[in-house]
């Protein structure tokens, strides 16, 4: 199986997971759930290290341009997230009155409650949270760029080499098995399938919006780079399917990095932008959250007013940074906004959680695939600025 490429192994893991979840006895699925718990805990432990290991030396190696690169990447990510939310609002406002005309409010269990737990678990707490890791990475990186010191830069480069080994030798080889276990557990649980059948029309709309927005992102990137946008999107498919299984942007960082570099993006830009975007670029999750929130509001008889939804969209881009790397983390981070800004009560909140968690992986897959487009744009814009500066000096 190791001789197969990553994408075939991921697809094989998904298919086998569905088959095993359908026919295998419960104890076999629990074995996979045990592995998933251990592997998931290790991923959670490694995520802050990955962020520091890639972002800090990446910023430090940029020199004086580090602050500008950080600002450019952040601005593009936030703008993409807000545009995605506005797209979802426009589509839902136009389509829901006819699409959900006969839909009545129904109560569902949280899908995660139907999943089997492992036989045992080993706690592997990360040394810090995602936001703390980001702040440390920014502080160290910008500091190294400002003082132009070599000692810490060399140390951080060696730390990055260690993290790359962990990714190459442990995380990447075990990802297909992790994805197999996730799909086996989801299949045997049954709750996700029940929710999907009821909200199938909403899901189809969300998936079409994801596809439309990815085409928009890669058309912009392809136009700037003079590359075929559909060829670029095809190159990012392994990252898409990995995110589909792991439901985690952060856990998909190793694959996203590999595929982004194959698009022709400079290595130091990829090493800086991809881990950062995995935390701050949430266009797919925003489309899903806005669409799901508006679906819940509609079937509860609530008005879908732009003046109410627009501030919610703006705040989503900021609030979800707190927990984007955790499966289902986007909806959990957004619960406060749903209650405070959209007036969600307990019934509406439970509907929202059920609707979102049933297809969280598709929003995550859209997020990480879009990261490739944003990184490509950042690479081109920084290259263009350098070329302009060189031309000015030459003249």
C-alpha cells in the first residue's frame, strides 16, 4: 500500500472505512476508534510545534519583508473568508424560500454522540494552544528578522527539519489509516446519514458554493500566475481528500505544504503561508456556517436580514481563529456568536450543531484547498514587488 500515491491511499481508506463500518462487528470499529484517539491526540500535540516550526523560521528568513508578508497573507485570508460568507448569504437568501418551503423543524441528536469510543486513550496535551503558538511564532520570526541574528535562525531551521521528519515518517504514512477509521466510525454511527438525508438539499447547495468559490479563488491565482486554474485545483486534490477525512485544516498542513510547492510556489513562501492559512483562512467553513445558520433560522421562521447577518460574517472571520484545527471546532467557536448576534436558543443551537457536524469535513476540505490559491497569490504578489524594486534600482 505504501507504493501507492497519497491520493489513491486516501481514497482507498475512505472506501474501506465505509465498507468496514457497514459490515464489521462493533469491536473492530472500536479498534479503529482506539487508534484514531491515539493518533488524533498526537496530531493535537504536534500542531503547535508544526506552527512554530514552519512560521517562525519562515518569517525570520524573510528579513525586512516579513511584516509585510504577514500583513498581505492575513489580509487576503480575511478578505476571502468574508467574501465566502457574503456568497453564502446571497445564495441562501435567494434559494431557501423555494428550496426549504415545505421543511419543518425537526430535532436531531449530536452526531458525535453516536460514534464509538476507543477501548482506551492516552492523554497527549499540547504544550500550548494554537493562538499561543501563533503569537510565539510571530514574535520569534519578526524578532529574528529585526535583529538579523544567525544563531536562533539556525536553531529554528534545525527545529523545522525535526518537524519535517515527524511529518514525513509518522504523520503522512499513518493518515490513510486514520481516515479509514474515521469513516468506519461515522458509517456505523448512522446519525450522520440520517441528518444528511433530511438536509440533502442544503448540503448540495453548500457543496456547489464550495466548488464555485474554489473556482473563483483559483481563477484569480491562475490569472496572476498565468497557470491553468483547473490544473492547479487538480494538483490540490490530495489535500482536499485528506481534509475530508481528518476534518482538520491543521492536521492537513503536511499534505497542503507538499501540494502547494508542486504548484510552483517558492518553498519559503509555502512554509510561511500554509501553516498560517490553516489557522486564519476559513472560507469553506464560513460558507457552511452561514448556510447552516440561515437554514436553521428559516425553518424556525426567523427573518434572514442582511443587517443581522453581515456583522455575524465579519466576526466569524476573527472568532473561528480560536479553534479551526479541531474537528467541529468552527461551529463550537461560533456558538457564542450564534447566540449573541443571531439570537439562537437551545433548540436552534442543537439543530445547528447537528447540521454542521454532519458535513464539517467538506468545509474543511474547501478551506485547505483554498489555502493553495491564497499562497500562490501571495507568492506572485511578493515576486512582483521584488521585480518592481529591481527595475527601479536598475534604472
